[in-house]
C-alpha cells in the first residue's frame, strides 16, 4: 500500500526548505585522523539546497539543527562493557592448580575464553547508534558553480543544471556551502582505537516534520592511504519485484503439478486411455535433462546483495576493508509500469514509491515484508561510492521474457510466462528512459553524476555513461545495449583532472558502468565490412586470442591483438568512444566496469597499426579509429604483484554482476572484485564470489 505523501517534509514553520544533499549515502565525506586518534576536532564543508536567499538566515535556521550519530556494532559494545576482574579461587582450586601442568592450564584457559566468546560470535552483525554529537555552524556562502566544484581533494562535475531543470528538489534553487565544526566523543574515540574507520549518520532536525537523515555520509578514518583495500561490485539490479518472483513461480508450479496429477487420474478411468498410458509407460522414455528444484536455480538479486553485505561486514570487523564502489544498475527500474496514470503523476518517481527506497532499506537493514525465499539481512558497516547505470534511468519495469532475460535469474520459459501474467509490463514504457527515474537517487544517495577524489597517491574518478542508446540497434535487440556514452562536458572534466589533479606517479582508477571495450564473439556482417575480413580468414574461438596462449605458441605479440579481429565496441559507449579509450590508455592504471555481466579483462598498448570499428550499424557505418592495441586474458590471475601489474598496465576490466547471472553462465552471479593497494602500488585486483 502506498504511503501518503507528506507535502511539508523538510520544511520549517515559515515555509523555508533546506536539504543536505552532499555528503550522502552514495557519496560520503572522508576525513582523516592520526593513528593514535589525537586529532578529535574537525571542520568540514557540507552542501545544502534551499529556497532561502539570505545566507545569514540559513545559518540561523541551521544553528543547533545538525547532529552526527556514530554507527557502532553490538559485539564491540559487549566486549567494551564487560567488567574485567579475577574470579576468587577457593583453597581446593588453588591446590589443584599447583599440580596442573602448564600445557594443561593453557588449554583450559583457551577453552574458557572460547566458551566465553562463542555465543557472541554466533550473533549476526548488528549495528546500533551511539550518542549524538552536535555540530556548530561556522559560515554559509551561496554557491554558484560553473563547470567545476572543488572541495579539498574532491572534484565534482556539477549536475546542478539537471537538478534544477527536473525540479528534483521542488522549488529549491539556491546551493550553499556550509562550514561545520564538530568534536569526536569519547565513545567514538574508543571505537577508532580498535577499528580503522567510523561511519556517521548526519541528521538535520526539523521543527514540524520528520528529521532528514543522510545515512553513512561521514567517515572518520586512521588510514594514511598508503595501503588501501576496496571492493568493486556492479549490476545489483535490486527491486521489490525480486522478492515476489519465487513465491509467484512456486505457486504456479504447485498448480501445474496438481493439474497434471488430476489429468493422470482421469486418464486411468477411461479404458482406451488406460491401455494407451500403460503402453506408453512400458515404452522406454528418452533421457531428458533433469530440471533442478526452483530453490537451487532461482537467483534473487536482493538475496545476493544481503549475502554480499554479510561478507563485507566480516571484512570490516577484521579491518580488511576501507570502502566499496558500486558501478551502476543499482536498481532494476524505478517503479512498476501498471500503476494508474493519476497515481503515477502524483508519486512522480519520489523516493518513497521507487526501488531506490528498497536499495536504501537493504543497506540500513530496514525490516521488509516477509515473503517465501527471502533471507535475513544486516546493515552494511562500510561506506559506499556509487555511479548510475542504464537500468537506473529506466522508469518502469520490463518483461523478463524480452531478450531471454529470464535466463539470468534461473527461470525457464514457461515460468517466465506465468510470472508475466502476474507482473505484466507495458511493452512501450518498459524500453523508455527518463532522467526523472533518478529522482530518488539524487535525493537520498548521490547528487553528483560525475566526481573524483584523491586518497594518498590514488585518484578515483567516477563517470556516468548514461542511459540505453538506440543508435546501435543490433546491440539493443541482442540484449547487450550500448549506452549514450561520454558527453563533451565530461571530456572537459577529464581534461581538467589531467591538467590539475593527476600527477605522474599516481594510481588513477576510472569507474564506469558500461565498459570502454567489449567484444562480440562472432563477427556480424557490418563488422566484416569494417575489418575487411572474410569468413575463411576469421578464427572463430575468442579464447584462442588469449595473450598467454599466444606466447606459448611462439607467435608474434601483434597476432594476439583482438582489435584486429573482433568488434571491440559491442555494447559500449556511443559518444566520444575514441577519446575515452585514449584517457584510459594514457592516464589510468585500472578501469573498472560492469554492464555485460561477464568476466572480461583487457590490456591496452600504444600502436602504430590502427584498427577500426563501425560507429553504430546499421544507422551509421562511419569507421572510428581505435587509438590503442587491445589484448585479452585473465590478467588478474596472471599478474599478482605490484611490479608485474605496473609493467603491463593499463587494464580495462569487467566484473561479473553481483545481482544477476549472464546469458552464457548464470553461475557467474554474486561476483565482486577485491582491489589491494600496498605501499602506494596496485598489488591485486582478483574476482571473488559470495557464498550462497
């Protein structure tokens, strides 16, 4: 049931609107303290959007209205509060201890410690909020950015024009940079003595409405950023629909089973049919592929994300993880397309009525309606950085039969038909794209589409690759759609970073949803025109081009180039493709993407021999020049130390989907990539999988 809209939310008694839009859940602010936590006082800059025109008035309204709430974990609390005292021993125990061997005493002590902690270890990760810390307003200034906004080591390609044009924050049009001071509490200091970082919620209090909470939006860390452990995950495809699929299909299978059983009983009652069924039973049946039970093959992206959170929390409590990067397709779509038109207009993709709410509730572990097949979740103890994917731009849900998408969640065709009868999709609206679909993302996750920041000598760049593109129709129809790509404005943003922020010895990481390079394993008619290859010249097996195999066979390095034999622009960015490849080749050590749901890793080199690809067949047969030699292999398994990685970089890698499977291999689902930086050098970027 839809909640009633609160038209006065985030508004004070005088009708003024003020909202904290940065930092937020998908774009937190990181501040550093020293290893011994001697630095306890901090000054930070927060970004607000408002309809107030006077900075002094805004300062007055915000005064005493900001609180920072530390996010702590239950087991830490239990250990901290446990009194430390020695139990009194009676005379018999003292005498017995004298005659007990040292080895036996040690075993008994270890057993006692284990028994003492065993019950706590079995408890799932559970967060609680600590004592609030009040922030004090220093100053507020009106912010009228042009193309770029800088804040310390953070650079944002401002998306203010989009936010205002689409009325994401209603009538608010003034952006403020507000400087705030706060001091760590003793509770927060104690936590930081045991753990690498501490996350905070930022609460903006209102007098006549519900407080606004920017969850997980501030991080205080002891890391000097010489050693960094972060995780890359992509293609979560979260949606409320996911939790309904198992129940719907299971009920349909039960009904189908009852119908078949009834039909068999009816057949046995008719003499002629009884003889026919007996004869058929005696005839040896052809061996058919055994269908696995639904619970073994069905893939629920929401459950996968819960398992992922559980795995990440264990790493956090062992001080083995600093942050997580999620590169798009965070949700599957915004809202269901079968809502009445008047209701669609009323809710207008608001956070409360969209899958962005489901995404946030899974992160902070808000109780969900219980359905069959759902598993329990935990609140994520780690900060995340997000960018959008093509599915995040999709306003309405789609039919999972289209393009065989049902295969990615482990269903068969009949089950997909039964599911569509219950959750039918509008065939036209399901392929549309809309900036309005991101309304919940901008308000509650991240107000920036493109941004970057520096941690030590590592630069992290986040680039939005846009919604689905219909220029390359063949990619869209095949279920591997291209995306609109990188705009001229984004290219200027990259040029600004090159000229002002990226230094010679930096590790530069680029995060995009759609990969800059991707291959179609079989050449199309249009690609044969571009590559000038006949069918006889073409080697059909893609794996034969692995660089490691090529070396073993003693072939020339140029013979392993996939860009000379394959279409390397399949399902990638439509606009400014060559310029993006150049940036990856000349300035990035690692480019991390998703979108394809497959595990692919490429390597770039300079080359005098140029290859070409067609821009967007069949609409455009213009040839684009590829500025790099492109090679393929599983480099994350081959190069496992910083020396080899640096010598062979740059790499363009695709991480399989966390939420859904691929067409060719559904078992690749539940993947994520662990990236390790040791002593300022990239040391590893291997793929791991959640335990199912």
